[in-house]
C-alpha cells in the first residue's frame, strides 16, 4: 500500500503548469493508457534527481565541539500528471507538492469530502479568521462526527472512510483532505491510478452528505480589482489589519513557518536571513534596511529553505490573512475567497445567541459632546494651564482631553456607572486597564466607531480583561457576573428583532462578528454571561 497525493489542476493554469514542470523538472517520460469502457488517460512523469550536497542547518553545534561538518544530498522529487477529458490531475512524490500546490484547484478536495461517508474522524485543521487562535489542529479518538464551531472553516481533514460504498480492493480506509486528497492505494500501478480517478469523478457527481464550511474563491474581475485597491489603502492606513499565521496547509501537510525551515527576507537588493516569519522580524528588516513598511510590505519576498535547499519563494502577500468586511471576503495564501453560505449561516446563528441591549437614553452625538465640553469649560477655564489662552483655544484643548469616548464614559457616571476608563492596574510590570465602566456585576469595554477594525478593539480589551479576571491577577477585583461589549455605532440604527432589540445580523461587519463569536465562547467558558450593548453616535 502506498500514499497517493492527488491534486486537480485549476483550469486557468493548465498551460502555465505544464510549462513550469518542463522547465523545473526537465526529465520527462510519457505513456497513454486505456481503462474501462475505452476511457483514455495520458500520463507524463516529470522527475529531477539533483546530485547536490547541502550543508545541514545545525552544523554550528558540530563546530562548537570541533566535529567535522555534515552535508546531505537533496532529495529526488517527481510529479505524475494525468490528462483526461480536458482536465489535468497531478500526483506528487517527495517534496514536489511544494511545486504543484499553487496551481491546484483549491475547492477540489472538500467538494469530494462533502460526498463520502466516514466511520471515524482522526484530525481536523480549522481556520478562524480574526480570532485569538486563527488556525487550530484537533485530534480525535473513536469520534464519528465532523465537529466545527461557528466562525470556523475547514483547512484540512483526516478520517477513515466507510468503505461499504467503495472498492476496498483499490483503496484503504484512511483519507486526508486539504488542497489535495491523499489516498491509500493498495496496489500501486498506473491502471489503479486511473481507476482511482474514475472513483473520484463518480463521487463528485453524487449528492452532498455533509455541510462543510469552506471559503469559495472570488472569480469576478471587478470585485478582485476593488479588493486589491482597498487592501493597499487599508494597509497604508493601519498595518494591524493584516495577520501572519504560524501554520500553512500545503497539499495535506501542515507546515509551521518556524519548524525545520529557515527563511530569507528580501526587497530589491536588500536581504536578511531569519529563523521565522513574524511581524517583529518584518518590522526589524524594514527598520534595518530603511524600507517604508506601510507602502512596501506587500512587495517584500520570502525565500524558504529546508535542509539548505530552496523550496519556494513567496511574496508576503501570499502569507498574510486579511478580511474585507464590506465585501465579506478573505485574503488567504494570496487568494481572495468569499465566506460561503454554510460559514455565514453558522456564524449568524452563533451571534443570535448573544443578548443585545439598547437604551436610547445612552445615544451620543456631537451636540451632547459639545454640551459636555461647555460644562468642563465653565469648570476648568480658570486652571493655570489655560491662563494665556482665549476661549476658543481652551475649548480646543478640552475637546482633545475629553475626546468622544472619554466623554461618553464620564457621562455614564451620572447614570450610576463606575468609571474605570484610564484607571490602570499594575500587573507583571505593565499597566493594565481592566475595563471602561462597571455597574451591577457587569464589566464593560466601550468603543465608538463605524468599522470592524476600530470596534474590534473593545472585544480584544474584553478578552484580555477576562483572562486577568479568570486568574484573579489583581488585588482588587469587583464581583463580575456579566461581561459586556458596549458598541457606540456611527451609523443609522439597526433594525429591531422580535424582542425590540437591535439585530446584530444586520451589521455588515464580518470581522467584528468573528471576534464577538470567539468572545462569546470565552465568556461562557468562565461561567459568565456575554452581553452586547448597542448605542449610536448620530
């Protein structure tokens, strides 16, 4: 029995892919094969055997003990292509999956995965964009259900097939899905590879058995142009809108960017070797090489080395995760995806479980803010710091001092809330702001804004405060039963639900919803109640 790592090549890349193989893996052999019912398959084998010696990455420790340096010979690799009925498939051997992955049809494997029955789930890798853990791997023992949570999308699945519906003389029960499908082929030969392709195509024509949330590739050219333009402008405005993940899926293999691999960052003629890819390393590279990061980050390239051998080169753009709220799209591995219906359905169902409270008396506005500044003007105009300033300049300074969010929090004191905004506690040498407001066993994190990127700060603050509370890390902790995120939205009021409260599903902010979904689970795990307060700055 052997492992067969099967890719389907994206229709758009057929000619590019074949040309790439001919240039990269020069040794080519061809064979034509007819199988059942006269179907014809055209096989081509591309292989490369490099007689190159490479230094190993840990020779330094040998030097410390005055031992001779070691080297290894680069591994051979090969790609088998199968052309059939205007389609191209590929089977990879050795580390050749690094060469094929970027040309593959990313939806192929999970289209198949939805249409087969499993007797056992072994491992899942899930994507959770904009959450604290944006990629997670779970392993199961004697588990039969496909388990996932709202806000999560599958990146990899390993399972045991129910072989009652299949030819158990052809394949084994273990199967893996990622960008490719990895089968156990019992008797390896080209005839059986062709039969395996037949089995795959027959399965793809069946009805779905499972709903598996994944991301659907964006194909509309005008939307792609719009997404790219907004990506560049948003990064220039705020670099924190993008994240770099530790984990990638190449074929069906999990690849951690700091394990067994070294990297080289480069921009133009500027180079820097690094042990891992992180924002810290990229920022250090930019500072050291005088690169304006906000404008050039997407043009930085990353060369990856394994055992001294170059295995791939990527632009940073292909390594980041980014969400466009308005378009409900995600950039992952350099490709734009829509959130598919399954994903959005589960997310909306989860968000609907959060209690939402709206009290119109807490709505905010520029006129309320200005009235508050006038009050402070009358109270503080005689302070020494304003002695030589006219009324207009004094009010300008007061507006900076009592910015909108601070004014909103101070006004709530009149409503019986305790104000903790700008009240910090010392923990592990750092100053921690536990919350903005407190009342009736409820801790509040407050944020005024109109975009997910701004409003998410309140959710992040709440999660951080929750961790401090959970571990009882501060000496004076008030009693807490409810954890609230208070969002003051710069928009027209949301439609109300059957309970007369704002309906969060009408918020066109998928990044914020992902954060709220993760936050809700964290709060409930601590035995507390998550609540979202909604008001408006009109």
